[in-house]
C-alpha cells in the first residue's frame, strides 16, 4: 500500500471507511467483464477494501459475462455483485427482481458528487417488479467518446487553432481543404460490427443539437428513428462524412476502412488527415512509441455556439456495479465505491476515468487521462452510448447497417426510415414492447 504521506490520495476517506467496517472473515464474490490488465488494476483497488475491512474479495472476469450472468441469475446462483457494461442488461434483471435496490440516499449522493449528477441518476434508476423506480446501480469506470484527436505538430505547422465551437470546427474543416489537406480520418469498419463508429458521431451530434430529453426519447423509442431531430443529427454527420474532400479515402472509403487502422492517417508524412473523432480507447491503436501531447493530442468535441442552452454534453459508456445477492460485504463494497480513494487508486494507474468530483485530478497517472477526466467532471450532461441502450437488433444491428448505407449514398430519410421500420417490426412481433428498451 502506498504510504499515507502521499498527499495526492484522500487517505481520510480510507480511514473513515475502515473505522466503520469490520468484516473480518467474510467474503464477497464479484463478476464482470474486466480481464487482463483491467483485472489486475481492479485487484489493486479492492485490495484496499480487503485491508480496510478484513474481508476477502473473489473477482471473476469473463468476456462472456453478459451471457453468463443471465444463466447464473436464472439458476439462482449469481455472484454477490455484478459489474455491468450495458445498463439495458441491468434494467432487465432489475425488472425481474434479480437485483437489490441500493440505499435510498443513492440518488442524492450521485447528484451531489458526480458531475452532471442527474444524468447518472437517470442512467441507474429502473422500475422494479413492484412498479417502484429506484437506483439499482452505481456507475464506476467511465469511457469518454466526445473526443477529437489531432497532431499538435501538424496544427502548429499550418497555424490551426483548436476549435472552441462546432461552428469553428466546421470552418476549420473547410480551411484545411482550402489549404490542400484532408480534414478527417473516418473508419467505420469493424468486422461484424461495421458501422458502430458512425453511431457515435450521430449520438454526439444529437446531444449538441437537442436537449437531453430528446436524446432519451430517441433511445426509448418515444419518438421514431426518422423524427426530424434525429434526421438533423444524421445529416450533420453527413456534412463531415459524405464530402469526398473532407475524408481520407473519400466518402466511400469511410465505410470500409477499419476503425483500428484509421488513426494511421494522423501520423503519416505528409498527414493524410488532420483530425479523427473517436473514443478514449483509440490510443491502443496508435503506432508504437506514440507520445500524447507531442505526437498526438485531443480536444473536446465542441458544442454549437448557436445552442448555448445545451452547455457541454459528453457522450460515453462505462460500467455499473449492482448487488445481486444482498450481503453485508456486498453493501459495504458499494459503500467503498463512494470513497475518493476507491477512484484515486485506479486513476493513478491506467485506463480509468471518473465523474466523481471529490476525487483528486492530480492522482491521474498521466496528463492524457487527466485531460479526459477534466472533460468528464466539467460535463453539464452525460449520456450513455445510445446504441448500447437500444434493443440489440437496432443498436447493434439496424443502426450500424443504416449508417453504412447512408455513407454509401442513401439519404438520411431513407436510412432512418429503414431503421424505424425494423424497430416498429420488433414491437409488433413482440421482440420488445413499444416505447420500451
């Protein structure tokens, strides 16, 4: 354990928690999707819980968590705690009575301690089998998607400034073309999941053109997929992606270039593109030896100056902890996640972002993570990836293919209407309930 004198960490929160919890000899089982490096870093976090309480944590990570957790809950043998990558799966289990509601003060705590707190409350509150809506999950370890990556050297060489508004970003896009360059690397390929990067673009633009309530209505199918609000976001994506001069490989190339290969254009000499919209994970596919801040950097996908009332929305994804078997140790572990130290220990390592405003930003392990963390804690609104919240046949099916068809030349109206027909067909045939996830 790092020494208490390391002033970056909130040791008071650790000691206060330890003083309130003696669980010597007890244990808690936790299951989730974290494997490899994430499993190792999570272990370093829960070792502090073990040290503070005397309890033992048994963690199991699996790539097939989503399928296994359904089997385990159905058979009556779930882990004490599940770490859910998709809120929709947790919502379904909560509705079946398979999840224990969290303490009554959870919503107030999230509002007081998480940036854009109401957004997190909305994300984890579901209707239980008794018809009451309560908090069933605790968000932890978040990914940010509202990012644009660029080469500082290339920007400096051309005299370009980081845009502060969407209007500035569009003007920069046009300026790069006038200067003889190509503004964007866009790769929508991803094997059987081809098309998903386009959904991130549309979702980010939905949050910058519309109030978050409209985004929620879109996700829950309270408005149709071909609603004018949605069409406007798709067409705005098309402004960037469907103009040959704006995209490395031309507009047609975006559909077949793999998203993992698309970053290479930022680093080629001369550059094949100047910017790329992607999530925080994309750094894993940068060339070996790439140094953030020197070879590549990022900026927040800016809001529209014409929509100041929408503030600074952030699109992302992440994981949610939930209690599947109510035990004193499970309750204590969820209480531990409310302490700054439970966030700061992982912040000091790698691959972790948090909206917890009480966690010390100085504990982030590198400036890149800190910069992304600042975007998260400064968000006015956070919304989870819409395609992950929609029914699988839509969010991981029709939405993906519809955006590929759109980039290939289909109109926004035709692409969106096709997705809407698929969603309505699901409702009619009993795949989902109309207006429900």
